[in-house]
C-alpha cells in the first residue's frame, strides 16, 4: 500500500505533462484562415498594368470586400465556404457583387478557388520555413510557397497586428524580369495583405510589360 501511495504523485505528473503535450499538438493555428459565415475583409486595391502593345501604363485604384456568405458541402462532402466578392470605386460608391470564390479548410491545409483555379494557401500545422507547392491542386507550374514569418507582429498602414503569418510565393529578381508574390494572414481575421508582381524588363532596366498590384485590408468583421 505504501508503495502505491509513493507512485501516485509520479503518475499524476506524467498524466499532466502528457495532457499538456497533447494540447500543444492539437493547436494547429487554424484561426489564420477563418471559415465562419459572416466573416469579411475589405481591401484597398492598387494596380499598375504595363502594356507593351499600346506602350501605356494604366493605374487603377478601387476597393474589394470579400465576405463568407454561406456554407455548403462540395462534391467530396467537405464543408465549403461561398465567398462573395464586392467591388466599388471608392468609399462614396455602393458595393456591387462582382464574382464568387469558394474555400475549404481541412485538417492539413487551407484551399481557395480564385477564378476557377484552386490554390493551397496555407498548410497545417504552421511551422516556420515549411514549404509546399501552392499549385498542387491545379494544373499550373509548381510554385513553392514558404512560411517566412509565423506568429509575428505586423504593421499595415499604421495598423498593428499581434500575430501574423507571412507566406512568400515567388521572389525572383533578374535583369530581364521581376517575379514576386506574398500574402499575409492575421490571426482570427484572415488574409490582410497580398502583393503580386510579374514584370518583363528591357536591357536598360525599364519595364516592358506586366503588372504590379496589391490588396491592403482597411476594415474587417464577422
């Protein structure tokens, strides 16, 4: 009996640390990709397009609002989010529905279908320097995504976010082309920033053609 009493505290300690370890493993940080109906983010969008046929540079500024409008099951029986995307020219204009995207958050990744192309936006668990093919669910060429920063503070237009993921897609700069793309996700909010650059350059370094655009969140809610 005395021997059993002596081992009781040790057993309790082992159970405590076992449970603690299990809790840490379960927290895969899904909240960087919210799926709750009603969740929304509004962005200021800045776009520059270089046209080598017309030799013109077109600049566009407008706003986009993405809202998770409803949930449904896809053809694989997975919970799927219907994302309605609204456009307006500026804050004085009315929102107009432009198109619809969908998203899936599974145990292992976060997927988003943009203009009928499915991308693997995030993978779980979130681990720094983890890499994956963002195009593994479509027929496009492989693009290696990578967590450059995780659970880090981030500042966007004087707004401070306590915990964010920085996902880099491409970072190829050369004499004749620039390719860069990156997305930032804030905990419990979702995607707050994305930047896409794909430019062809002449031998003197001037831009021949391509685009440079960014989405910057200015408001969100659920």
